[in-house]
């Protein structure tokens, strides 16, 4: 587990964080989870995963900031933090975006 953490911290952050796309992705993940919760289809495992992912992302972000401060590159700490949260959001978006059925298209066809 410690080795995975160190490997995550050594990943190169994106050159230019795309805040607009990040905001859209966050909104999409929140919308899916809220919709499922309101419909009563949010599983207990997904609810637990939400809490655990937020806690682990926060710890990883704090460690990334600390690592940047210790390396003397405090300005790069913000990009590292953004990269950690962006990876978590992208992972959630991919997982929650997988449908087992397709939306009906024109004339009732399934895409």
C-alpha cells in the first residue's frame, strides 16, 4: 500500500489543469449519485465508497502538499493536489457512467 502511495505521488501532474472540464465532471458525478440516492437505487457499497474516496483523496492531497514543501517546490503542490482530485473524479465518472442498458434512440431503437 505504501508503494502505491509513493507511485501516485511521483506521477507527473497535467501541464495545464482544465478547471472547466473538472467542474463539469464533478457535477456529473454528483448528479448521478444524488439521482440514485433519490430514486433509492444507491447501494450501501456506493455510499460507503463515496466517504472512503473523499477521505483517501484528502490524505493523498495533504501528503502531496507536504512532499512538495519538503522538495522545495511548493508552487507545484497545487498542481499535484489538483491531479489527485482529478484522477479520483475521472475514476468515479468512468465507473458511474457505465450503463447496463442504452438510452432509447429514434423510433425506439436502442443505441
